[in-house]
C-alpha cells in the first residue's frame, strides 16, 4: 500500500491517502444521507482531499452510494452504501462548513473524522416531536389552498395529524417506503371520510391537503438539478424514486376511495 507523505498546510504532517480516505468517505455518505445533491457531494469530498494535499482524487456519487479513490499509484478506494435518506439541511450545512475550515486550516484526519461523527449524531434544530404537529398544520393550510373553507381547517388539522403520525409509525417499524406511502394516502382518505360522516366536511380538499405535504417535491427538484448538472444517473434515480413515491400515494388514495365507495365524492 502507498505510504508516501503528502505536503499539507499547517502543522499536519505525515498524512497519507489511507488516513484521509475515511474522512472523505464519511463526509460524502452523510451528505447523501441528508439530501445533498450529487454535485455538492462530489465537490465537498474533493475539497477535503485537496485540503490534505491530495490532488489525485476520483469521486463518483449516486443517491444510493459513493465511490472515493485517492492517491497516486496504486489508488486506494472505498465504497459507502447509502440505504436510508432523509432531508437534514442542518447537517449538510455543517459538513460544508467543516470542509471549508479544513481547506484553510487542516487538522489531523482522526480529529476531522471525529467531528464528522459528531455532526452525524447531532440533534435536530427542533425537537422531533414537533414534526407531526407542524406537518399537520402545513397540510391543514394546504387544504385552504385547494378549495377548503375556514370551517374545514380544524377538521383537516385533526385528520392530518393522524396521517402524519401514521406515516412516522410506518417509518419507525421500517416498512418499505412504497408501502408506507401507500398507507399514508389511504389513511388520508379514511380520515377524510370519517370527518365527512361526523362533521360534514368536504372530502376532496382534506384529502388533497393531506397528500400535498407528502408529494415528493424535493426529490423532483433534486432530479432536475442533477440533470442540469450533467449527473444523469443520479437524475434518473431520483426521478424514478419520486415517481414511485407519487404513484404509491395515488394508489393508496384510489384504493381507499374505491373501498369506501367515494370515487364520486371528490
């Protein structure tokens, strides 16, 4: 294995590709896991490598994994698989800030890796229990945008609290994403039908508002952004993921409407 030293700035000495590789790969994997676009991931990993004097770096990222190869001859390569993905822009910002700091003042790779692990484990800016009420509130507000009336707001909020809580439950028990989205769509219709029988609210706006916050708009946007950047594999993968999510939601809504006999209620 290549063990030559690399020139770096600051007081860091005797840095070799095998020391830097875990740092670069860990940073790239966290960025992918937290929703960063592929171009940003590859650029950040390359910056970290250059911070330690490694100019020969090959980085190839997709939404489900990253390949990082550093050094001269032979190259040292690592692959990191990314199975679960979410949106955590606070962690994306923290990793980007760390890469800029390393570019101007590199630290020992072990220290940098420890800081990356701390970023990975850091708490969200807001408590997780707020996700459900705020998501439900967003869905209730969306109900007003798609034809709902003011009396529909509170029932829509109650219905979508159930929808959002149910989706968090299915994610927690690790159901497949497609099944989780299917159940969320069906749950939105079921709650709307119950509220119609109980309070006489409109089914259509409640259902539309409930699934509006579940539609994968960020995934579609990321697919377009990757396509514009020339990352066609990532663009196709993200676009397919978004299309499958939308199809699962629509299937859940359609199935529930058929079972409730409410196909004409919208």
